[in-house]
C-alpha cells in the first residue's frame, strides 16, 4: 500500500482525493488493503496502474465489474 501512496504523490494527495482522514490511510497501510469504496477513485488516480485486486484482494472484482456492465453502469475505471 505504501507503493500506491508513493506513486501518486504521498498520503496528502490520497487524503485529498479520497476525502478520508490520515488515520484511515494509516489503517490501509497497516492492514495492507485499501477500503473497497475508495478503490475506483485510486484506480482513476493511478490511471489504471494499480488494479482493484492489488488494492483490496478479498473482493471478487470481476463479478462487481461484470454486474456494472450488465446493468449498464459505467465502470469508473476500465478493468484490465
């Protein structure tokens, strides 16, 4: 998770873009996963360099993206 933060200019940028507290980002680092609701935002921020599966591996992302496509909702960041 530190690599995701460093790639995009550090915690300050992530705090601003995700509108979360420093404690929340600290928890992401400690738990080595990003809160699921912030993964699409960070994927956009990284221009897709970081995949959903890398940020929050316990979520079945293929199912989530397929469902959004099936019901006609755009994926905020195109899947790989």
